[in-house]
């Protein structure tokens, strides 16, 4: 009996370990990212923005794609991190950018931890309300506290110190892009570790069926709090990156449009395999650039149309199309 | 003090009119329709066009503000929404946000982005005093109209055959189907009426809430709060929730103007901690 169980356990463990191996397509993806450093030197500003958005979408994927929490206000953490980084730099509290990045991420994590208890409660609708509400409250706060945040004018006078005390952020965006990619890669590897760990598997179980997960002995609430906090930290770091690379921060980072755009990015790329956010961010930025050339106004209309069409066509098909890099095509929720 | 209460009630009544359709559709088909505000905006703009541009009297325009969004709702329901009923909540959210964005941009394109007002008849302007309480004529009209509609809805839901079918479908749509109730038809009609009521609310509320292309986004959180706090199992739940929200919002903005916008969020958080399933819901929401 014990022997059979032992064999089974090893087989499962082997399977799970194999699943976590790096696939050739993934390695090719990151090589392509590194290649873009050298091949597209003139586009580093926009590439840095894509990397930031990709990180932001990655953080949403952690809670939406893995834990199944729908959020309409993920920009709350992005904006919180952005303002935190801006204020840290402006008032000289933490001048070294990398350290400031970590502090901003931690602050966003604290906010995520505090608000996660509200998100746990109730149904999908309640979650929508809470996430949207938290983002609105933060935006209103940032608007009202104009002695601190500059209100509607945005946070001005942010001076970012050179990275590691040596590399100054320049107008071409080379340093910014390398910095963004490095941060993105490190955080991606951590996220990858997380989702292939037992912890990540338990999240997928919770998403699949809360009651069964509970019956299996998974502490559902604790897991959701944990992943929500991690995702908040990721989003906060993405926001902080934006502030540090642009040396500016405005109410726009907290807007509802940003949360909705983020959902669109993630859906374009597909949820639940981590690369969806990165691919989606690149595709989104590309479409935005292209449409801005044709009709600069009414961008919102096209975002809406894309959302409607994607849902009516079926997200799985889009996911399968974009997800050729991820070996497994899972049915999203 | 009483004037604020009065204004708050008028505001709450409006919110009820705007949101009641949403709560019924959520309860009935488990459909999260964030585009509900777009129908309200449609009603508002119908009234603006009819009254301001075509010179129709205000009261003659109100039925159209109901009918046009109702027809629009029925059309959308049969063509687009029926495809997303059985999709996941995430799909419904994405789909309806997409609709909101399209409506916002389209209205912006056609009507311009500035705030518009419906020209009111002279008789509805100003206010009068009853025992020291200033009562705005227009707000009184809102309370009377919305109050009557709420009574009518309550009557429809509890006393008529259609109402009992609707309640049966909300409670358990599979069993209702098994009993021979045409749930799809009940739903289409409810969706249309809900959209129409929202449109009427948008037309009546243009003066109080302000009407511009951002309307569906600005009031999204209010609708969500009303439905989440009020529950989806009755008319009374959302009604009381709307009144609570309206009174608190008006009072908050009057007494603590600097914190005004935060009052409703504070209430939202307190309610969620205290009763996660909503203040007035009978059963756990699905």
C-alpha cells in the first residue's frame, strides 16, 4: 500500500517538476527581448513602456488568471506605487532608484494586504464594486491632497537619482529600458516560481472550485490574501518604474481607463500562462500606436469594440492564437 | 436639515430608478451588466434632443425617454446579450465594459463632450417653503414619480401573474423552465423594462446628476453599490439601499464637503464587513 502510494507520489512530483521546466519557446522569447535591446535602439522609450505595462498585466494575471479574482481597479496599486516612488524621490527619502522601487512595492503590498480582506467577501459583483471603489477612493485622495501629490497638475519636480549611483536616466531611454527589462525578468522568474509551486497549484484549485479546494484542506482565504498582496506589490513596482523612467506622475495612473485597458491587454494575450500579459501589452501598444495614427480621438471607442469582439468571438480562440508561446492552452475563466 | 433629507430622498429615488433594472437582471440571469448606465444615458440624451432641439414639452418627452432605451434594450438583448448569458462573469464584465466605452465615445462624437441640461418647464423651477423646509419643485416631482413607479413595480412583482413568473425565474430558473415558464421571454421583457426605467431615470436625473458622455462610468460605482448592498431578490432591497446611499451622499457632501466623496465608500466598506452578502438580501448571492 505504502509502496503504491510512494510510486504515485513520485510520478506526480515528476510530472509537476517537468511542467515547471523552461521550454524552448520561453527561452526564445527572452532572447528576443534581449535582442530588441540591440536591434531597436531608436524605440527604447516605447519598449520601456511596454515592459512596464507587461509587468502590470503580469500582476493582474496572478490574481485573475490563477486565482480567478476579477478586478476593476487594479490601477489602485499601480498608481499607489507610482506616487510612492515619485514622493520618495522628490523629498529625497530614498534616492537610490532600485531601493525606492522595492520600498514602493512594499507599500503597495501593504495596501493590497489591507484591501484583500474586503475583496475576499461576497460574490464577483461585490469584488467588482470593492476593487473599483478602492481605486476611486485613491484617485479622489490623490486629487484632494494636492499639497502632497500636486492634485490634477500631477506630481512635479521629481528628480530621479542615477541607477546604482552610476547610470543616469537619459532622454533616449536606453538606461530606462535595460532597467525595466531587468526588473521585469527578475519579477517574472519569481512569479514563475510562485505559480509552479504547490502554492500556485492551490490557487488554480481555488479558481476551479472553491468548495472542493476547501474540502482538500486548502486555506482558501489565506491563499487569496497572499496572492492579492503579491499582485499588489507587482503592480506597485510597475507603477514605480513608470514614475522613475518618466520622472513624472499624474492622476492618470489611477484612472479607471487604466484598469480597463489592463484587462484588455491581458485578455488579448490570454490569461493563466504568465506570458499573456507581456504579449498583450506589446500588442495593445502596437494597436494603440497604429490607431492613434488614423483617428487620434475616440480611442475609447476602439478599446470598447475590441473588448466586445473578443468576448463574442471567444477568448479561448484569441488565447490560443496569442498563446502559441505557452505550450499549454488552457480554457480561461 | 430636513431640506437635506428631502434632497437626499430625491437623489436616492433617482438612483433606485436607475439601478433597479440592473438588480433584476443580475438576479434573473446572473448577468453582470456594467453597461446599464449606458441605457440611462440614452434616455437622458433622448430627452435633451426632444426638448431642447425639437421643442417638445418636457412631460411629453418622458415617455420617449422610457420607450427608446427600452426598445434599444430589447434589441441588444436579442442580438448581443443573449450570447453572453451563459458565459463567465469575466466575459460579461469585459463585454459590458466594451459597450460602455463604445457608448461613451459614440455619444461624445454625436453630442459633444460638454455637460447638457434638459430645459425644464417654468412650473418646475424654484422652490417653496413648508414649515421652514425648502422644497424644490423639481425634486418633489422626482420623488412623486419615482415613488409611484416603485409602488407600481412592487405591485407588478408581488400581485400579478407576470410578477410571480419573474420571481419564480429568479429563485430557480431551471425549475421555472420545467414548469413551463418561458424564462427567455420573461427575461427579455424585464431587460427592456429595466433599460427603459434607467432611461427614464437618466432623463429625470439630467438636471440633478448632470448629463455628459462620461455618465455611465461616473455612476457605475453607485449602481454596483446599490445592487451589492440591496441584494437582488426583491425590489425593496435596492430601494432601501438607494435611499440610504442618496441620503448619505447628499448629507456627506453638505456637512463635510472636503470628505464628501468618501462618505459612501466608508458606508460601503462598513456594510461589507458587517453583512458581506448585502444588507437586505434573503439568500446568499450567487
